């Protein structure tokens, strides 16, 4: 058994030279929002859900990016409502959000 039931990694990488990157799309704020929502829903802690930051996941052109393990599902998102849907559906209930899946 893994330490966390689900683990979400939000890329918050900042690329130099104005190149496309997750941080330019507000990724750090979205990760903070996801972490707070997961905590408010009582999803966090050992054996439950963890929301982490990540360095570059090398999918910058498809971003911003979050990947959820152990399923290995890659998502993109636009706003807090999209992030809420990922937390509520995938992290809480294990249902993949097809409309946001990459």
C-alpha cells in the first residue's frame, strides 16, 4: 500500500525568457487553492490525499499541468472551478475528469 491513496503534483515551474510555463498561468495559486480545498473536505493526511508542488513536468505547451498518482492521469485547468472539479471528483471520489484530461 502506498503512503497516500492519491498524490497530486502541480507544476509551478517558471521558465526564463518569457517561454510558456505553468507559473505564468497562476499555478502556485491554483495549487494553494487545491490544497486548501482538499484539507477543507477532510481528504488530507497519511493514507489519504497529498497535494504537492512539482518542478517542470515537461508538458509546458499543454499547461498549466497537474498529474494525479497512482492513476497517472494528467490534467490541465483554467480556473479554480476546474481545480475544484479535479479535487472533488478525482481526489475525493476517484472519478477521472475527462473534460480536463490531457
